[in-house]
C-alpha cells in the first residue's frame, strides 16, 4: 500500500494545525470522559471518508491560496472543536481512556498532489478497493495514545481536490464527524474574503460536549472495555491498549461498487413490499433500501442452505430516544448497534422476501422507541454469535447525515466515499447528490459484485 501511495500521490507537506492560538479556550486543558457509547467502538478501525470536489475552470483561486485558506479556516474551526485536536489517552492509573486536549495539540494535515484522472476517482461505478486509499490519512495508534482525527487534502492538477478524513470511532459517530466538516465548510466560506472577520457557528453546528447527559448506572462502559481487552489479549486481558482490532474486512483484490436508489425506485419498492397487506405499513426509505439491498446481497452470495439465518444489522442514532433526550448537536457517540435475523430462503423469495425483510427491520426500529437501551449490556456478546452465522449484512451511515450538503463554496461534492467499509465489511448509506433517493456502496469479490449488480438492476426493472 505504501508503494501505491508513493506512485499515485506526491506528498507536499505534512503539517500540524492547532486551534487558533489567540483563542482563550485553546490555552487550557480540555478533557472529556469516556462513555459506554464510546467504549462500544474502542477497537474498531477508524472511520474514513473522502469528499471529491470539482474546481471552477478557470479556477477562482490558485491551489496554494485554497490550501492556505483551508488551513486557516481549520484552525478557526478547531477553536469550537478542541477535542478533535487532542488524543484518546489511557493513563496507567485509569480504568478507561479519556479524550484529552492540551495546549499545543494539533491535527495532522497532509497536503498532496496527483496526476491521476479526477473523473475516474470522483465517479461512481465498480472500482478496486485499494484505489482510493492513497487519498486517506493514516491514524496511527499505540497502546496509550491515539490521535482523534487526521486530514488530507489532495490536489488534482487544477481539476479538483479531495478532502480525506480519518476519525477514531471511539470518540465520534458519523453525525458528529459530519457536523465538524460542515462547520469547517461554513467558516471557510464566511471568512474567504476577510480571513480575520469574527465568525460564530449556527446552533445546529455548535457542538454540545456535556457527557453527563449520557447515563450509565449499570457500568456498561467497563463491561465493553473489558470485553475488548479480553478479545485482543486473551492470555492477559489486564494489558491496556488503544491499538485497533485487526481489520475485519477484505483483501485488496476486492472491489467497491456504488449504486443508487431513486425516489421512484423507493416508491416502487414500497408498493411491492406492501402489495399483500390489507392495511399496509408505511415503511421508511431507510427500511425499504436496507431490505432490498440485503436481499440482493443474500442472492449474490449464493447461500446453499436456505434455512441458514442471516443477520441484518444497522446502527441507530439514540439522541432523540434516550431519557433525558440528548441534544441533536451532542458531539460524540450516541447510538447503538441493532439488528434482526431472517432465513436466507425467506429473503430470496421473489414474492414475499421484500415484505418479510421490510417488516422485520421496521419492527426492530419501532421497538427502539420503546426502550432503546434494552439489552445494551449484551451488544458485544451478540456480535460473537453473529460471527458464527452464515451471512452478515450490516449498514452504516445514513441519508440523514447529508454528506452531499458539505459545500466549501465550490458546490456539492462530486462524490463521497466511505473508504473504511473495506475494513469492516459494512455497506455505507448516504443521500444522493441530486437530493432525492439513496446512494450506497459495498465491497465484494469481483464475481460476487457483478452478480449483485445484475440482481440489483434486474430486480428494480421487474417491480
């Protein structure tokens, strides 16, 4: 992989960007306690996203000016997001890690350039998974410390640029990560003509850091932490380490495919899923998309034993479901892993499969509104059982994150990729660039991907 990066990109600089030194907040230590919702992802590899932007032709600014202002606006933004410039640390005397920012801490920012074809990398389609990795920054971990975030800007010969972000999932979820990026874009745009002008963030982009709102009377945080320590070092689980769990995902020979479900597709799925119901349930777009993607994934896997169970897993936001309700701008992890089992044969049924999958996913989501934390203690132990099943179909991300709303002043991204799915084996969901429908990506072997693409498109045509 290092050779691939060296051949594809030229690193111009690796610099550190600190919160603006003149800010009073950046002159003092700032720490955040580790909640059980953070501990759930203690050993999970970083979440990695890539945003590809076209630049005007001719460009309004030269690339040096763009990079200079990206750095300056990043420094301004970090005043509001101090922990992102810090580290996840595990002190010897502490039973759990802490997120700590100290004056002088900074975010690693790599600036690179490439002669690669911008259109090739910014388009959808089927691509080798390793192609985009050179544009993503590394987030190295040692036993007692790991950076919370790293960034990379890659310039494509005045055609465009990419912004790559790596986040430690044990500190932020997707909602928080996108909030930070939207804040950076907001400050970039509003200080472009006057870099020294004072700027405040709108309420929806102002982070809420108070961790006391996350209640944990059962001590689930230490339960999760002990699980991960035992999992990574069975012979001596007392050894504390922040190193990631070995990659859960796939080999470099695998391919990434990106597909879309239009609003019309989703409406047709809705009709098909409820055609036999006298009182049809109003399934959400997420439910219908997840159900249909799962069916296509199971069919393309060619599971021989039709009575084998398939686990349909998803991540749900808990902010509005907890008691007390957590503000929408809470910055950190605030959600959990959920799912439901179904038999492979039932999902493959052309007449009833979509209805079966949609109903089970829908009912699982409905139960979250009744008691979202029920069974939280067993979340990780349930993963152990899932590993033994014949097929796992898991989705991450959400169309509600609005990744295509991330505008630095150059317009919407041409394409957004969640690169980290190659390491976790999950399917990423997002909004479409056009603003309607759902875009998703998954990683499979090339033969299985071609089967998936055929099953996916043929199924939509026959609805």
